[in-house]
C-alpha cells in the first residue's frame, strides 16, 4: 500500500460501514477471500489489471454517473483490504485502483448525504494504537515489497536467460528435438563427405514447431543458438569454440578443428615456400605435368586466398572489397585462374578458421613461456556490442610481444567482477597458472574485483594497481569554459578559418585540440593547446572579427575579470598536469618496466613539489593542500601499500640505479669513488647499516621473500633456482644472502656484466649459483607489464575496422580480423629481427620527439607562453592523416595513441573513488620514511631530468653515479661476515 493513500482508504472504509439502512444488507458482492488468478495476471500483465477487471462487473459502468450500491455489509466492505493490498504505488496500473478508491468514496458519501446522514469522521485513537497500526502497516508493506522484489528478480533472471545471447535464430521455445532417424545414422556412407563426430556432438537436430522446418541447435546445456539445415561447419565450430555452455574439452576440440580448416594451415601443410621474386606462375604446372596440374592449381589458389585474407585484415578493408568489380577485374587480369573466394566465404568460413589457427599458435607458444602478463579491458562496437579484450604478453630478448588471445562478446550479460574472473581463469588455466606473473587492468569497480579474485586464487600472479583519476572542483569552471571554447571553433567554419589565418601572423604553429577520452592526458593537451592559441582568439574578439553575445561560449573572454581569472586557473591546471601528462607518454611503451613506473611517479611528485615551492602561478594554500592529498592518496593506493612494493622493487633491482643516492637517506648521500663505508649503531644484524641508510632495503627484502614463498608453494621444486636446496627455509636464506650481497655489490654482483637492460643483466646473473634465487625473482619482476598498451592498440584496430559504414559488423568478425592482423604483423616483425634492438632511453626528451609531426619538425621552434615553466613539448595535431614519426622508444606507435582515444568512455559508469585516502596535506608522503614512505630526497635533479625538455646536470657530477649500461664493481659497504637476513 502506498503510504500517501492510506488515509483515503481509511475514509472509504468508514463510508462503506456508514451506508444508510435503505440499502439492503446482503452478499451481492464477491470480495470475501478474493485472490487474483496467476494465469490472469500473466494475461493482463499485472495484479492491478486483474483486480480492475474483477471490480468492473461488480459495480457496473461508471461513465454514466456515480456507482449505485446493490447491498451493504461485510461482503462490500471486503473491497477495502483488496485495494489496500494491491495498491502499491502511484504509477502504472496503480492509477486504475486509485480511481476506484476515489469513485467508491464519492458514491458512498453521496448515498449517505442523500439519506440525510453525515459522513463519519476519523475517531481519535490512543497513541499506542496508532503506533501499533503504523507498525503493522509498515511491516505488511515491507513484506509485500520484499516479495515483489524477489518475484521481479526471478522474472528478470528468467528474461535475461532468454535474451542474453542476442540473436540466436529461431527462439528455442519454438523448436522441438527431432527424433527421426536419418539414413546417415543407419549405416556409414561409402560416398560423399564423411559425417563429423565433432559436429554431431556439438549440435542436435530439431524442427520448428509451426511448419516442421528442420534446424540444428547447439548441444550446450542452456545455449539457445541454432542454425538452418544444412548446418555450416564453420559457423558451428566458431560458435562451439567460444560457447560457455560447452565443456572446455569440446571448446578446445572445436577450436582445433576450425584451425585445421584455415588457409594458413593448408598452406603450411603443402609446405610451399612463398615466392620471393617474379616468376612464371604456370612453370610449376608445366613441370608437374597434366596429372599434377589440378593439385598445383589448388595450392596456388589456396595461397592466393590466404594472401587476400591477410591483405584484408592488415589494411582493415571491408571483406566486400573482393566482390568489387574493379578488384575482380584486377585479379583476373593478373591470373584468370586465381580462384579468389567471394566475400561471404571469407566472412563465414575462412576468417573464423584463420582466427582459430592463430589462436592455437599463440596458445601453443605461450604454453612454453614463464612470467607472462595478462591484461584486459572493455570496449564497444557500433552494432552495438561490448567486447572485453584479453592479451597475454611475453618478454623475449627482442622485447615484449603481446598476443590477443580472446575477445569476449557477452553484451547480454552483466560484466561483473565474477564474470570477468571466469573469462580470465579459462585462459589462465588453458596456458597454465604457473606460467603467469602478473595481471593488469584499469581500476574500475568490476575490473578491480576481478583482479582481486584472480590474485586470491593464484597468489603467484601479482596484481598491479592502477591509480584512478581525480579532478578538483577548483578546476571545474575553467575546464567547462575550455571545452566550450574548443567546441565553438570545431563547429564554426568561419571562426576556425580566421583563427588559422591569424595563427600564421602570430607565428602560432599549431591549433586547438579536442578533449578526448583519456582523462588527465587529454585535459592537459587540450588546455595547453588553448593556452597557446589564446592570443589569436583574444585578437579575433577584440577586433570584432568574431561577434559574441551573452549566450556565446566566448563571451567570458571579453570580460576582463573573468578572462584574467580563466587565464590564471588554466595556467595553474596546465602546469600541475604537465608532469603527469609527460610521464603518461613516457610509460606507454611495451618496454616499460615496473621500476620505470616508480621513478616517474616520484618524478611527478618532485616536479609538483618544486612548482609549489616557487609558486610562480600563485596556487592558493588550500589548493596546494588538496593536490598534495590527491597525490599522497594515489601514492598509498598504488605504490605505498603492500601491493605496490613491486614498483619499488623494480627500481631497486635495476643495477644502474643501485649506486645512486636516490634510495638512501639524505644524510647518507655522500658518494666517494671506490669504497664507501657506512657505519651504523651496534646491532646483531650485519645489515643494520643498510637498514639505517636505506629505508627501502627492508621493505624490498620482505617483498622478495613473500614472492619467493608464493612461487615455492605453487611450483615447489620445479623452480630451477631452488632445486639445489633441501628445504624452503634454505632457499629463503639463500635469497637473503644474495640480496645483501647485491646491495653491497659483493661477488658475484661485483663482476662487470655487459647488459642492455636490467632483464638481460639478471638473466646473465641467473647462471651463477650464488645469485640464481635473487635473479629468479628479479626476472619475474622485470617481465611484468605495468600498462595496458596491448588493449589500446587492439581497440585502435577495432576502430579502423568498425567504421560508420560497417556498423553492422559482428564482434566475432572484428575480433577475428584483428587477431589475424596482429599475428601477421608480429610474424613479419620477427622475421626481420637480425640483431638485438638498442635499449630505449626513457625520458621526456627521447619520447617527446616521437610525437613531433614531419611538418612541425621543419617549422621553427615555437615560443612558449610567458606563463609556462617548461619548454614546449612536441605534440601532433588530431588529424586522420598523421604520419608515423621516427624515434625511440620503438614500441610506441601512432596505433597506440589512436587506441587511447578510441577506448570506450563508459568508465564513468563504473569508476569507484580511491579506496585509500591520505590525511597528509602539508607534505608528500614519499619523502618521509616514518609514515610508510621511502624517505626519497625529491630535491635530486635526477627526477626533474626525467620530465625536462633539456638535460638537468647536478653540480659536481651526473644525476646518478651508476654505470649506464655496464654494471661495474662499485662496492659501497664493507663487512666482515654475511649472516642471514631477518626482515
């Protein structure tokens, strides 16, 4: 019962009981013990509709006047409890019952007054009785609400099961299994294609109830997908390889069978070397003779179709291009016996088969590797369909390679953490859980919970937390005005034309940039571009070339106080976001390590600290405190907590950084050439001097031990580095000893090791029996992928393929073509690798040049605005024909940048606030070692150098004292004995 209508129902009850004696007392009405029939509820759609239909014949037509009662007494008064029970709100068909309450009350009042009586008033009741009545009413309402909610939830789940798979053909309710025995079931056929046992196990014959048309449905328990007769093996196998209602064995068998039908598998079976130069296509025919001519022609046509398929996928062309008359004219001119298939054959048969083939190859290869990283993210297509992409990344001597192993299209299912977990676990157990080292995703609610589920089930898989973006209310207004200004020029041809012309006069090389969907990065680039173009915009307004009114998004620029306030806040926003945006760009490569994440995070903090110390932009004290609180909260969430020690460990285990002053307290930052002696207070521990001088030493050591324990519990003696130790305690003791020796740079770590990267260094050290346990953990840490660049590149391919004029593409086709595209590019790239690539130089100076367009490289350097504190970075304009610049790092491409902007913006619906909040607003947590920080000296030039346009060299030496790529023997502590570490 709705609370707001309870008084009206009470009034109706009083009026019915006070009807005059002139109305006979009888049982003319049938309301006693009335219950709506469930079948009627199903027919009418609601209980309110059934009650309404029951009341109409009882009281008659109301259109020609008020209701006339045929009797009075309990039989009539029983209508009030019925209305009270089924009147549950003020919307929908409840309006019908509300109208009945009003009409019955009016009719009763009319009958009473016509007989000379008075309408009875509500009698006063005691407070206790009113409380009892209210409690009873509330209890009854709560019971009905819970029952209604449970019924609605059951109905919702039942409805979801019917439609969650989308378009499945004929509704399953309209099909009946076919029990008729076909001739093919009676005895094996001697001619024709042999029956497939796999197809028979994946499908069930059935008929349409209405007309008896024969169809085939999926045999998975609960699957509603069905196909027309005759069934197409390609469609059945493609579905069965992904169907969650089949067992893992059936899915794997279907995937294998589909792979065997692919063009790539057929070409490999023929073992025909690909042509490397122009040749006579028919020479093989003539040499083979007439008997083999047909076979040779089939091989030639198979390879021609494979190359055509690879071209379609690599260039992101529509499959229908093969049906284009001009394409047919071209290939027929080259060879009239080309045998190129039609578009539907590629779409329905060979794209799914080829995708299965490359997936099998990926799984087979990944099943031989260790310390894999699995990453995942969600996106959407234009159809619309949602797809969760899953990548597995492996670290090789030539760099990291990402494999797109699965695209989960489950648009009809709620993408909860449990659903994503189930998708990931199938892949992890398919490859082998012991082979994975980390799992990564963004920090939305469902992806975070899936990450936690995986880590709790498989502790050896590190979960790398990613920080959530935050936006202060202080910057809301300038961001809104910035977006309005950019939107005006993007939509006004007149305004953009005049601004382009004035930019030439004012020597402004680049224009405005739109705000995309990449959060902090896009706000910075758009704000920086607007800041660059503000002189031109102001000149256009002041000269009345662009006229504005009070409703114009540019009107505030003609108001001096508003314009100055906007310029100040925009400058403050751009300056505080600049180190963040630059660090994001530096960390987008596949060669990025967890140690790089740590040092760039510290670099961001150091630059913002200097920004506040100088305060040239006039940040108010309360704004500084709010920004410090955000940075400290993200530090605790991502790096300062237990899960974030992996980032610090990655920096600590980089031999190039160990001898720098970064990891030690400021009072111990005195380096001498040769041996440095650190003397601490007397202690039973031989490493007490390290603990005193390096706050990070014990924290990293404990993390290494915990990681080793998880590995030993998972793999036992299968770890080669631990096989020589009798017990796990001995292995842990060896790790402690090796870690102290590494920190002190004692043998074998004192030897010179020529290594391009930290990972290569530790692979070399793993060959030493006195460094193998530590090297085993270090190799795992440096194999972890700390970003989601594979997802962004894949979504970039989705965007190129799933254009507006191809909006009806199914997710299966887009995923399959993307797998083929990435596989072919990977094979081509690996075939050209003849030597190890140069190690990447990871700082803003090297990465910034990658985004400089060819045009901007020819132009003169742009003059920074007067309010900028750093040189202007190179940044491409957002155009579709942007060329691919050259530079380091090699794994950061324009594809990756496009993927960042192409990722679906549905993150707003799933974002959770930062689960960890810092109360420190006066300083940066990472500086102090007493509150869980690392005691890092943020004044070191090394951090500012990472994000600076020009090299920053400290007085009296370089930024660090370590050897660049050759780790030399620089012992910085001398002790008598090495004892077990106790962390």
